[in-house]
């Protein structure tokens, strides 16, 4: 997969090397609903005999034009999102830098300045996708905005447990500590990356930017330091710090890169550990 960052200074006519069918959206988390949109684009591209692209944006539009001043909590960094697109066998990933100037584009301007030069022949997106200034454009207007050079497919939402799968729903699940429910919506456990800092007293996990952290409590997790997955338990404190509770980890390095799969909240241990935390007792490894 080829990833191309569009920072509004690119010559898009030179970037586009071939016609494509594009999946269009923000795709935070690349959940099962997003995967349906992407698979729809792939199927259409195969029928049309062209390549498949994903077009997304960063940062989230609400971080640029949101009126509440509250920052968006991201599920995935852009680089990890790109890896998921690659695993889904996408040919091109166009990541558009979302700016206040970009947000002011009228719907037709967005289509004519971005989608048409990128040789987008067909767009697949969620049925409620909007674009352009104040979200005035929709899939109902895109064909006309493109001068009828682009056709569209609306993809209906995906439901699990009578709930519409959405990034907002998944964020709410994480904020409630319901990590064991996430595979129903993501298709897998929620995975984060970061570093583990080893000291004589404790092992602390520090997540990379653009991941979410569940509320305070103990969680069963699986961790990978580059030698395969093994299960353990972590504590998330009210100060949003993460400590490894065990089993004991041997390491010759003071800092190591780690991947963490969040499996479930461990209520049996939460009260006991929280009491120790309140007394400022830092537990040792193992």
C-alpha cells in the first residue's frame, strides 16, 4: 500500500497515478462498520478493474471546528490506521490534513479540488457521510458536484447487540471500562502501543499518543514485548498512570516497546489494589 499525505501544497494531478474506487471517511478505530465500507469499495474496484483507495483526514474535524473546546479522544494514531488499511489490502491511502481553511471549502470545491484530481471514479461511504463547509454535502449531492464523473454507493450501518457500530460507541465503551465487549465492534480486542519503563519498584506502561485509556481499575491484558503475547494484569490509576501488576517480568533494558491488548476489567482485584493505591503503597514486580 502506498500512503500519501495531502498537505494542500501537493499537485494532486501528479499524485494520482491511476483511477480508483475510494472508501471515504475518518475511520477512527477501523471497526467492523468501517471494514464493511472498505470491503464494499474493494468489491466495486474489482468489478470495475481499478485499484482501491482509502481517503481519510487528520486531525479530526471536531478538533478544528468543534465549538465545545473538548478534544477528541482518538482510538488509533494515523500510522496504526494505515497499517490496518494495508492489512485490508488497500492500494492507496490518501491522508488529507484537516485545517480551518480546508473546513471552509464548499462541498463542490472539495469534490473538484480533491476527489476529481485524484481520479476517484466511485466513492463508497457510510450512508450519513457529509463533506464540505458545515457538512452541507452528502452522497446525494456528490455525483452532481463532480460533474457526474464520480458515482457513489451508500453503505448501511452495521449493528451488534442491537447497537449501531460507531467510533463514538466504542469510545463510550472504553470510557466505561467495558473492554471485553470491544471485539464485537472492532472484530478484535482493543490494542495499544507504548513503552514500559522498568525500575526497581515497579513497571510503568506509557501509551503512545492518540490512544484511549479506560477508567481507573485493574484490567486483564495480553502484552507483547517482541517475543510473543503473554497474559497479565495492569492497574490504571485515577491519575491515568498504568502499572504492571504481574506476572513478574525480567528485562535487561530499562525501557522497552510494548503492545497491549485490553481483554477485560478485573473487578476481583480492583478494590484491594485501589486501597493500596490510596495508601500510596507501590507494589513491587510480580
